[in-house]
């Protein structure tokens, strides 16, 4: 992890005042906790007095933070404070006639947002100005500051209040939101112990009133878009979190199959369904022109099958099922880089990288199809920027921070693997990947064997001469090794044969490509397949007829060892 090379700096006086503001936010959090504990026993006068004091302190915090927000645009404390003042007013208006609503808003809206306020202001007003503190922040502090208290409690008790927490995020586009929520309510499996959390992110089109009419388990509101950050994730009380964007339609069987996929292996942390209008080759062939045709397709497709659940090196998730402990507990791995401005443009890639490097698995559940209209919520925000510049700059900063390009070699498999490449296999299968980057193409071979041959007896070994990628490869392989010399390669291949060898980028360039090619061919099993991507290292040799290589497409060449 790199140090922040260009931190924003505040004066010593400003830093001192920032620490005072942080103490005030702590006091607000403590006062809100007292209000919650006394809500049943206190009279109206007592609670009104406490609310008034809390309101004055919140207003003072917001005002004190205004100079920081002008100098550092990532500081949103003033508008968040205003949003919390309105939340406090709602709490007071509802109590005591609607005690449960007051309690819900206090516990799951105001308190989580105060915790989010503290974490964000602490980072942008203090840590960001002290590069020497950043290592401690990301190695120690962030795991407590960003975690969900109910997930932390479950680490000790082994119990969750719900099996699943369903959350829907909405910012305007009420017509899409209604389709989303109605489809979800129709397709939640019977008997599932779950909660429904609806998050209105400052809408102005009646979304708040619609959410109120649904009577969800928890209704979380923000008066301005993004002013409360990820505070709703602190309100999740389910063993799993099913997050849904409001431009998604849930279809029959999808939830059950995603849950089956998640529960099949404790190392699985993230599952997404197949949808249209998403990158990363996460869609499947389908055609429909009406809601009736869509439902007919889903009922045919969404039949549970372990052979159609595909491990991936990364995922994109307009809708996704998450393991709450992996994502949100103090022992979760997703908090690293959580606030850093240099990597926030690639959140899915950041989470995927952290999961790969910690041994958690990610799956695309093809037997769980849902419809995605396509970035309805975020589209307007993205088109305001120069998209190419936006992403190129983000990739550079991601590379600086984590040491690899988020869209580098192997982040997603090549188009040739959209079609079936593997043959028929009923016994044990060995796959070798050579410099496959993050490993998508070699992993895809293993997953095709599972899908098309209904064969899970497959071992994937990846080797690389790039030490930056070894942790990523270990996360998606049965074995992954660093190889920097030909004698190490010979030792690894000794007395082994492979049904498939996938060679993607230049490997051991200090040796002749032909020598390495012959060595690999010697260890190709009878009937085996060698797939090589064209590169500067091998282009001249691959064009020679004596190699036995044939062009497969997209600059890939194939050689088969006949029996």
C-alpha cells in the first residue's frame, strides 16, 4: 500500500479544532445512545430536552465544519449535519404516538450516520493531512470505524437477528423503484427470516412517500444525495446482505439460487446473478420483448444448478448477495482503501482484489437471472465527466495504491472463452495457467469443465514471474507459484501432465520462447490443448508452421496433442 503523496494540509490551528469537532461528534453519538436507552422510560419533557441539546450540538458541529468543507471537497459534514437535524425533528414528531418509528429512526438512521460522520471527518480533516498516520488508519483503525456493530456482535455470539437483509437504494426514478420493490416483495422465498431496508437518498419525486407506504422493517432517509455515505450498511442485521439498485427487477427463483450458491462454501463472500446491461461478461444469451416473455425466460433459466455457478476473479453488482461478516464486520476485508480518493472510482475492483488476496471467493450465479435496466441511478452523474479521462486517471491511482492495474491482464476472460473451448472430460482434469495476470482465462477453463462436462474434479495451477500478482492468483487457484528460472519451471512440471495449458503474457523473457514452448508441449497430456496469446515474445515463432499452432481468434493460438 502506497503512502498518500499529495495530502491536503490544514494548519495546526485547524487540526486542533478538527479534533474538537471529532470530540463533539462523539458526544452527539453518546447522547443519541442515551436517548435510545431511555426512550421507553422517559417522559416527553425529558426526551424533548435531550433532543434539543443534541440538536444544538449537531448544528454547532455542522457550522464548525464549514471552513473544512470549503478547503476539502470530500468533507460533507455540514450537509450531513443538516440532514441529521431533520432526522432528529422526525424522531421528535413521531414520539410518543409512533414510538417504534422514533426508535427505528434513532437506532438505524441517526446513530449510524453519526458514526459515518465521525469516520469521514476523521479521515479527510486529519488522516489525509498526516501520511504517517495512514498506515495505522488502514491497518488498525478502519476495521472498527467502518464496521457494522451487529456483525461485530455476531462474531462473538454466532447469531444474527435475520438470515437476510434486503436493501434497496433509490435516488428519484420512482417508476423504476416501484418495479424493483414490487418484484422483490413477490419473490422473497416463503419462510425466509429477513428484513427489508429501504434507503431514500434525497429523492424529490415521491420516493419517500412510496417507501413509507410499503412499511419496511427499516426506512432510512437522507435529505441530500450521498450526504450520509454508507451509513445504511451499519443498519444491516442479517447473516447475508442482499443489496439491490432501484433499476433492477427480481425474478422468480433468483434469490433461492443465489442463497444456495452462497451457502455451499464458507469461503464464498459475494454472489451476483446474471443480468443484462452490465459489464464483465455477466449476462447470458436471452431474448424477450415483454414482461410475459421475461418471466417465461426466467422460469426456464432459474432452475438451481451447481454446474452453472461460476467462480470469477471480479464482479460487478447492480444487485448482489454479500456475506455480512466478510463485508461489514471488524474482521471483514473490504474496508482497506474505503475512503481514499485515489481508489474510490473502482469500488468493485477494490473489493474483488481484497477478496482474492484474502482467499474469499466470488461467484456469478447463471441460474439466477434478473433484469437490469442499466445504471439509471448513476448514469446522469457519470455523463457529467469526461468518461475516458475519469477512468484512466482512476486506473493510474489504483495501480499506485495496490500495485496492479484494475483492468490489467486477466481481470476478465477473453472473448474467445464466451464460447465453449473445452472437450469432454469424465475423470480428473489438470489445468495450468502461465502468466495469466489475475487469472480469469485459466479459471474460465476450469469453470467450463464444470459447466459443460458436469465435472468438478479439476485442479487449476497458475504460475507467474510477476510477484505483484501471486496473491491474486492464489485467491482463484488450487495452487499458485512464482517461477523466475527455467529450472524452477522444470521442477514444477516434473512428472506432471496437463489437459489444458493457458499462456497469456510474455514469460521468462531471458529464455528463448521456442525452448519454453517445447517444454510445455512435453507436459501436455494426450488429447490436451495448449492455448497461447500472441505477444512480442512469441509472435515470430507462432507464425511458423512448425509449431503446430493454429489461430483461434482474437490473437489466440491453439495446439492440440493428438492421441
